[in-house]
C-alpha cells in the first residue's frame, strides 16, 4: 500500500503522479473474523485501527453499506474541541484532542488538523458567568481555556459586529486555543489507510441485512456479499443505529435520529480566523482552507433518516450567521448537506458491551461525533477487545438511563432534540 511523505509527493509530481497505489485494498470478505465492525465511518475505521494497533487483533473486518467516506464522517462541519463542562465528557474529549494533535503522523496521512481555536461568544454578563464556570471546570481538569473580553474578540475576529447597535452585543467569550478543525474525508481515508496496513479488511458496498444469532448470542452478519461470522460484532453506524439494531431484535434504544444541515459559501479572503460559535442561538462557523465559510446550526426538529433538510432551517441558520457577521450578507451560498444525528436522551454518547451477548454498541453522538473520532475508536476497541469499558467511557453505558445517572451536558433534560 501507499506510503506518504513530502519527498514522495515531490517525486510523484515530477513524474506525473503515475506511481501512486490505492490507499487501501478492496478486500473480499472472508468467512470468519475475530471481530466485525459494522460501519465504515470515522468511528468504525478508528475502532478497527486501534483493535489492530493497541490489542493485536489483526483478523478484523469493517463492513460498510457504501463507499468509505460518504456517511456522517463526510457530512459535518469538521470542528474539534474538548471544551465540555462535565468530567465524563471533558476527560473523554480531551483525550480525543490529544490524539488529534498527533494523528497525521500516527496514520501517515495528512488529516489537515488546524489548531486555530474555538471561540464561544457570550452576549450578556450572565452568559459570561456561565462561560467562566465551564472554563474553570476545564482548567481544573488541566484543559486549556481562556475567558476573554470584547477587545480580544475584536483582535481574533475583526469581522464580528461589536457595535452597541448589534442585535446581540458581544460581551466577550470563552476560547480554547488548542481546538480547531480537520479535513473530514481525510480522517476517514487516513484511518482506512492505516487500518489496512495492519491487515484489517475494509469491505465496502456490503450493507448489513441481518444478524446471525446462535443460542441468543450474536455470531455474525448477513450482507449481499455473503454471511460473515465473528466472535464479536461492534456496531458504529451513527444515525442508522436504531434501524440496524432492530435487525438484531433490539428495540427502544434511548436515541432519536434527526437531520443536521450544514452549509458552505463561495470562497472569500480570510475573514474568520478561528471557529466562532454564537451564544444567543445555535450557530457555528469557520473558514476552510479554500476560503469558504463552513457553518451550521440546530437540528431539524423532527425525526428523519433523510440526508436533506428544509428551507426554514436554512433561513434560521443564515439569519444567525448574519447577526454576528453582517458583512457576509452578499456572499453566495454554494451548497448544503445533511447528516443523520443519533441524539441520545442526555446528549452524551453510548459506548458499551451489549445489549446482546457478542454485540457491542457505539452510538448517541449527537453533535459530537466528528471531534470524538480518535477517542471513540480507542475506547470502543478497548471495550470490544477486553469485554469491559475503558476508564474514559465507563460512564457511557446504556444502563445509566434506567438508573437515572444521566450525563446531561446541556442541562435540558431527557429531550434528545434539545441537546
């Protein structure tokens, strides 16, 4: 398989790029594996990679319904951060951020991780108090966070409307300077490339149509490319979790599926120098390396498996962008897309053995799926290989919902669409 380096890029450029090999093999399914990972998105591929690298399980298969990179991993706004309030979340996402910081070197693939910072704006003294609470919790856990005023906001992002006449005047904000963005499809390709080098079979165009059960234990999957058996089966399929788990006879999971839209504008000169989130509503924006403004907002608040949204949400999200950056009003919107969010009842993920013997579940990522990719794969691989959770995902159980141990980061209660 291909090896990548600066010298290799220069050499191939000089000879017309004729020497590149595929980043991963087009594997044919074998009858049996140690582990099958259902879902070839970022989480599934990261899980397979860490199963091989950290636990020595080289007889692993990833089965994906379509080509690699066309699910949620390629349909998001690429933000990476660990600025969470609750210990279970900020510890988990901080480990993910640390993995991000060395990921390109680790995978021998440039995931284009850019630590440009994530700024959460505050529009009132009360919001500044909330930001200070979160920042203090982060700093007590050893995570970087700075509370800044209007003058520093102006230096970071000169395009923000800081006038007193602004609809939502800016009081300041909380910034995590180590946070930033990455290239979404490069993350999928990088993990696929690295997992393949360790012997993992990546089986594309193989949707799971049923599970094989023997004596109440999951022992494999059925696909159009044949039956594939394994000692253990992990499921990491994001918004399609309820549908896939229904094939295994599992009903009533504490998650809902909603569409989340995102947008890209035409390229413009550098304007947004960090990721900016809007404290008076729900909008987040950054600027890509090509110059386009990449932004998103709230869910479409009805359950759906469609990868498209509605015009009301477009209007709301653009209105919130213009409330902060009125100078982008005449920029053209190039395209939009939708990802299917698996929203949990408390807004925090589920990484757990079960709910059936031989089956392992990774879901409930809400808005946090992309940034969690490395730590999710790390912890899910540990959970599968050792039949027990890693310390970082010990709280992310299914049983917490029945036991009342919710990890309610947003403080909105058991309403999935509000997280």
